[in-house]
């Protein structure tokens, strides 16, 4: 496997011409049996450099959860402006740390085997940072491998970046119990006072900004009102968090000389960059360009990753049925979590069946023209979750498959 070269952005943007972009992917991958996951190198290059532009010089830490292809992770990190990985499990972080020297685990871990492996290796302990938000997590680590028997464990405090609105309540994901400046200061002091730990960072992920599109799909009153509310939430949350995060960072630095402050996501690169307290921004979904990010006004990622399924039956002359298709994204159940039909045009899922595990019937004016063996291209809602359904991606460049990149699954890894 040769890593793709992403250091130079592609001048051409063929995805802006869907009538040729998707048929070209079909032709390039015709020799591969469906399901086919394709990764367009030009689109990936575009997304890689467009996110750097949006980050305005703040280094980007690559969120591996949204990619789950080691070759792509390493290729992105070879581009100036990208620094380190935000992993999603400790086992994954230990695996990546064989070749990547800066891996922060974005979620607390109680994986005793992995904690033991981390503590027993000075090299891994120097490369991997654990996320914590309570003393109970430190107690568990000490119970697995006591301080006197291990290398010092690097820790990052996660700050709750949600906005506590007096009317709407807590807006944002339910992650850390550490919300106030005093709570962060006291927790930092408790970490520093304990042997066997080194406090090196603070993370605050503003999901109610990064994961909230301000340009919802549709043109009716509901889409209009949703957009107004989402923009209001984003604007006020950015202002509140900017003040609080800066105060938390200052309070924690009184206790420990932390190395980094991480924040944000693909959907908040601009606003997180504007926060001077942040030293690196996490981003991942923007590389592959899942259709969730079509609903943002500040940017439009190229559909770099997509998958094709084959028509296997015609229940009626006006319909066509795909084999598979129920690759539903995580989050609140809804049609926005289903794969989006990208090509050919004029297709729609059948509401009573939608996207099923083993079959997805399609209707609409385009379905009648499809025959057995034809291919339909779909885009996943998010990004890295697509990688859990395939063992490899066909890397397409100049109208042909230039390499096959294994996903985590293709390398025999299923971390979560």
C-alpha cells in the first residue's frame, strides 16, 4: 500500500459536475464487486486543504473516529498544518501509536488490558494521552497498575463545552461533569497532587456548534425556523464558551503547564480558531464529506467518500431494489441518518421500508430506468462509520483505481 499524497490541493473540482463525476466513479470501479466504497483522491485533497484554510493557521488534530482508515490518517498527518490524532478508544490509540507519536484518546477508558499495556511501556506512555473528567477514572487506573509500577500517564481534562441556557436547558452532548472554572481548577489540582500522572491538556468539544448545521435541508417553514434557531444557538454558545474556556485554561495553567488546548470540530473550524485559548482543533468528518455537512453555510465539503450498491431485483417495472443499504448513522433516529442517494438522479427510498439491512427498494422517476446489475451511489450521513461496513476503499484518481486502502476492519480491527 502506497500512501496517497495530499500535500497539494487539486485545481479541478469534478464533483461540481455530478452528471460526470458519479458515472466516472462507476466506470473506474466497474471491475470491483459491490458493495464498493470509493475515495476520490482529488476530493480528499480539496477537503484536506479547505479545512486548513478554514482553521486559519490553528493546527488541526485529526479525529480518527471519522476516518478509520490508517493510510488516510497517515497521509493527512504528512500535510503541514495537521498535528496529532484524536482517537476514540485506548486500544485504537495504542495501535496507532506504533507510527504516530501524538495520540489523544477523546473519551475516558476503563479498558484494563489497554491501561496496563500503556503503563508498562515508556514509549506508549510518552505518545498517548488519556481523557479524564473524574477522580474515579484515576482510581481505576491506579487499581490496574499502581503508580510505582508504571510510566507516568499523560492526562487531558475534558471540559463540558455545552451551553446551559436558562430556558432550553443544557445544549450540547452530555460528556464531562466539569463545567465551571472552579471545577476545572480543583480537578486539575487533584490530578497534579497524585503520583503517576502528568496533566498535559484540556479539551472542550462544542458539539452544539460543530455538529449543528445552520442551513437545514428543505425550503419550507420548518427548515426556515430550524435554521433561525440553530444560528441563534450557535451564536450565543460561541460567545459563552469563548469566555468560559479562556478562563478555565487560565485557571488550569495556574496548576500545571499544559501543552495543548483542544476544541471544536469540522463544523466549527472558523469559530474555534477565533478562540485564542485553543491551540489545536479536532476535525475528521470533513475529510470524507458525509452528507450531514451539506447543511452548513460556511463550507461545503466535497463528497470524497461514497459507496455503490447493485440493483438485484425489480419488484415492479417502476422500482429497483438494492442489495443492502441500511448503513444508518449514529445519533437520534431520523431520515437524516439514512444514506443519501447520490446517483443516478430521480431516486427515492420507499417510506415503508427505507434503507434495510439486506435490501433497499427504490422508487421515483429514475428507478424505472435501472436494471439488474446497475449501480447506485450513496453517501453516508457521517464519515468514519462507513468504514465499519467495508474492508477497503478504492482510491480513485484520474478516472481509475490507483490503490486499495484497507479500513480498520480490513486490517482486522474493530475497536468499538
